[in-house]
C-alpha cells in the first residue's frame, strides 16, 4: 500500500529530529492529536519501512552512521571545559617579592622609570625585586592577598583546539561586560545519547497523554449524551387553576 502525501511528509519531517509529535504537526496533522497521530504513524508498517529505507539511504550517501553520531555526542558530553577556558588563581605582585614588596619585571620597571623622569618624579621603589611571573602560584604566606592570589580568566587559543574541545567551542561574543565564550550545550548532547540508547520512555509518556485525552473525550461524550437524553423526555403535564376575585368585595 502506497503512502499518502501526509505520511510521506511525516517521514521526511521525522528524520529531521526524530520527534514524532513535532513531525506530525509539521506534516499537517492537528496539534491536538499530534501526539497520538505520531505514535500511530510510527506503528504503521509502511511508514516504518519508509523511515528505515530513508535512514539507510542517507547513511550510505553521507557516510554518516548512527554510531558516529552517537560517539560525537558522547565526546561532546564528556569534554573538559578547562581545555577551552579556565579560571586561574595566580600570585599577586607581593607574593614572591623581597620581604613581600612589590615585584616588577625588568621591562615594566624601565618604563616606569622613564615615565617618572619625564614627569620629574623620583624613580619608583624596586625593593621587592624583579622577576615577576604571572603564572606562578600564590604564596600562602603573602600578607597582601592572604595567600589567595588574584583571579584571572584564561581563554585558550581557539586555533589550537582539537577534538571534542573544538566541537564544544561555538564562538565568542564581545559585549559591554567583556568577552564571552560561547559553548555548545553538553547537557543536550548527553540527553541525545540517553535518548538513542532508549533510556527515556517517551512512548509511555505519550501513551499516558493520549489515554488521558481519550478518557476526557469519553466523559464529555457521556455528559453530552445525558443532556440529549434529558431533552428527549416529553414535558410533564400539569393543571393550574387560577381564581380571579374582586378586591372591592369583602368576604362574608
């Protein structure tokens, strides 16, 4: 038996996101019955055959298999975000200075000295010494920062990202609050893995909704029928006697 135009459209839409309800809606079925229609269509032998044939043809054409897609989602769900962006605690200027004095790099101090000379000021103090390294660990005995150092956000060079870290990276956004690194949704990737492994019982949930809707329809039908039955009953005949008296006359 050949598929109808709606059924063929459902097959095409279902292959987009594997969501039977949304596929039914996009194929032109009523939103109110889309959930039950989607499940019914997936149980249809001709529809199931068409879906499998389309999936097989697409996999052969693109060389993309379900295993490859599943592996990619799994890698994305488990990628270490620190491969892309880190929050570091690094030493402050006093952590490793002589007697915890301000520590310079040679280049910084030479520039500060030139600026002081140009403005006619005294040369800056270099009692803390030289050799400051931004990447050094905080000194737990530092009285200036209390051993906590200074917090710094470090973004890795995205040109050198590899594997799952590159897949996680979705670009950057430069706004008024600074640079924001955009990441793919790892939670959604893990959800897709669980869904394809059958860990979510979507069918049971859809069946429950469909059953509740059917119960409501039956109840409404029963109530409507009850009202119709009441309307069919013939009206009860009653006799009323109305006596008109002259209010001007007094009773004997």
